[in-house]
């Protein structure tokens, strides 16, 4: 029996032997033989009108996800290949319809992500800038999302049930890549992803 376990350990990477997260919606991160549960944050929504809308009646309203604190406690070193293990109700759906991985903009006391804009004429645009990823089935009802060398920054993961969306009680799982930077006011990401 010991020989069989030793052979399995040598044949399969360690992340393949890790257990699924315990609860539906929960997210773990695996890198360099480490497995961590991501920070859980309740999602708050904020809608703000642009200055031109307030002054002249022309412009747009931005809706954002807001998470307190400027950085996540769970950190991943720079230039690290990582696996995000997200548990859903099942793993039969297209993972892109169930899981969103995105990068936050950082404020001195919070992290924010723009998800939509609407103008006074009633048109709206989905601005949620999700990262593209490769995913595969993992265990009975989870997905393994492979990400390699994410830029330094703050990230969020949302796992939703496409048949039952309830934004009032949604959780965001958060992590950071690299050491958190000092911020004074808004710091938007450059095109290369480094702030």
C-alpha cells in the first residue's frame, strides 16, 4: 500500500491530490506546494454619476464592486504559476459562465472594480473586465483554473450559480500578487498591469 501511495505522489503533481473546497462557492489557491483559502469579502455595490451628468445632465453612471481595505491578506509571490480551485454546484457548465476572475483598482482604503455604465438615454454597457483563463474539471463539482504569472496587483474571484443569481448575498474571494504597494488616492493600472 505504501508503494502505491508513493507512486501516486510521484506520478501526479501535488495540486491534483488536494481536496476540493468544502462549500459551494468557496475558492482555494494553490502554488508552489501551498494551498490557501482566499480572503472572503461581502460584495458591496456603489453607483456614482459622473461630473458631467451632475452639471449638465449628460454623461453616465458607473456601477462598481467595492471591497474594504487596499490589499488582501492572502498573497502569492510574483511570477508564480497558480491554480484557483473553485467549487460550484456542479462542474457541468462552461466555467466562464460560472466563475469570474478580475483585477481590482486600488484606492487608499478600498479595492474597486467597474462592472457597468449606464447613460441618461437608457443604454448600458457591461464593463466587467474578467481575465481569460483555461479551466478543467476538478473533483466532483469544482473547477481548476490555471493562471500563470499574473501582474502585481489585487484580484477577486466570484463563483455564481447561473440558475440562481442573488447579488445581495454574493461573496468575493480575494488575493494579491506580490507585495502590496503604498497608495495615496487612486492608482489605476498601466497597460502592463503594474500599478
